[in-house]
């Protein structure tokens, strides 16, 4: 059941609307199939890629958060292998996106190309490297960077520099001349776009304002309710004036409606927000989930703070002694609240999920929430094929979570974290 629409929303209603738009109001399927991945992707729009693998690579996590445990090879075959469904591009940071969206990013590809080719630009200065890389891809088909390195020109006093070749691949990808043909392990395979992207998509030219309007429409649908800053960040458009113009057009078309969200303020003044016409407002949420730091629910720090009262940053690059919550802490969702964060490590040698730290947020209800957190940790361990869970004593939620785990899983251990 959903509540009737209103032009004024409480902060809790905005949270529930966001979570419903992101796919958290649906029941998890008993068995995850490829069609469930496609459905979840239609709600996300993009799936951010990250190389950190201390627990699970980030692009596997949003599907786990929404669908539950699934066979990761389904995602490998659907996203990482060369398919007709998805391709990689900078649709937020590096992300998977529908291959049909390639033309939507033509304006960004053109901007990259113009910057690269202007006098003094990278493409202008390193034209010979770019030509050599193009020729190699044309003659040999999809290549890993290492394939180019092995056959690079070696003449004395050469123009050749291996770092230049790697940059050339990335430059050509940003400019749309090259596309990612899949991955071997986690290593990209690059190919000419003519070898990957269907010709009808490559030939389509979408004016910048039309493309931005469509991307704003999709961001609004994926968020349910959002501000200009939220809509600008979802696809990293970096152009608030263009986003405002797109929002105006979508309001005129009846696709967006201005709303007020109580508590969404800056310097004591309300922040303007808009609701997508397809957004629904569940009366309640009853889902628990572990989130990747790169999940759209929390990837924009300003929105996470405003919507969930959750001040979040990743501490990977913070010196170990200065970390407050841990190397790669994952937000924990219970109902419509982010109740805490857990720093997880998959110790595959000992088949153990190590909870390196566990922390409550001020909106947590520890006695009730600990059981929900424990259930998700068990689900995560089983998903990763790990037989036991070990909880350190670091963090104000560690003892609560360990106690709850003893009732949910027989093989629960405790370990000491260096920070304890």
C-alpha cells in the first residue's frame, strides 16, 4: 500500500520514497535470475565499478543489497563479459550502463575530444601514440593494455612510452572512439567502438540539452525525490545551470512536481526539491541490507547526510591510525534508517567473514537492530561461501552484533583488531 501524494513530505517519507525508487520495497526473489539483474539495473540506471576487493567488488554489491544472495557469475556473464546489453562508460564515475545509452553520452565524448585535440591538449601532443594504438586495435581487435605493451615499438630514441599508451587507451575511450569489450579477470579489454557499439547507436547524435534532460529525468526516477544537487551528481553532470533548465522542462511536461521536504534545509532555509511522477511512497519499509560505499543510496555525501542523517566518507586513503570506522566500512540499512556501519573482510584462507569493526549511528535501535544486522552478515557470509564469522571488539556495536550472531550462526568467533 502507498500513501496519497502530497506537496510536503517528512524526512522519513522522502527516505521511503528514495528506497522504493531504488528497488528496496520489492520482496527478494527466492532464486535470482538474469531478469532480476536487468530489473534492478533499470532502477539504478548505472552500476559503479571499483577495484577494492577486501570483501566483494563494489559492482556486485548493489544486486546483493536488493536481491539477496546470487551467483556472481550471472553478473559476470551479463556485465563483465562482452554482451549486447551493457557497456562501460563515465556515466557517474566508471560504471556499467545500457549499451543503448552510448549516444546519450555523445556530448561528453565530444567535449573530451575537443579538449584533447586543442593545441597543447594531450591528444594534440601525443597524436603519434594515438594513431599507433588505433592501428593496433584495428588490426588485432580487442586488446588488454598488456597486449600493447608486449608489442610496443622499441627503436632507439623512440617516441614510445608505455604510460602514454595506457593513457591513449583511456583518452580514446573517453572520446568514444574506443569501447570496453569486456574484462579478463578485472582487466579491461579495449576495442574500437565500431567493433562493439551497434552502428545505429553510434550514428545517433543527441544534442547536449536533450541528453542532459533525459539524464536528469532518469536520475529523478531513480531517486524518487531529489534536489538540483542530487540530480546533478547522479550522473556527475557538473553543470547545475543545465540541470535547472532540464528540471524546468520536466516540470512543464508534468514529469516532475515541486515538493517541500521537512528537514531538508541549508543555512536555515528550505532546499527546493522535486518528485518524479512515477515515485511511490510506501507506508513502511521492512528491508535490511548491507550497502557498498558506491551505492546510489549513499554515494553522494550531501544527500546521505540530508536524507539519512548519515555522515559518510570512505577511509581507504586515511592513514590506518587515523581511521575512525575502518578501512572499507559498509553502511547498514534497516527499514528506512541507516543504523550503522561494519568494516568487513573476506578471509578466504580461513573461510571467515571478519567483522573488523561495527558501529551504531545515533538513529539506531541497538536491541532490535542488532538481530537484523546479524541476519545480513550471515547472508553475506553465505553469499561469499564463507563458513564462519569473527567479530572484533572495535566499535560500539561490536558486542551487540556478536551476541546477536551467536543466535543466528553456530560458528561465531571473536578476534582482536589492532585498533582495540
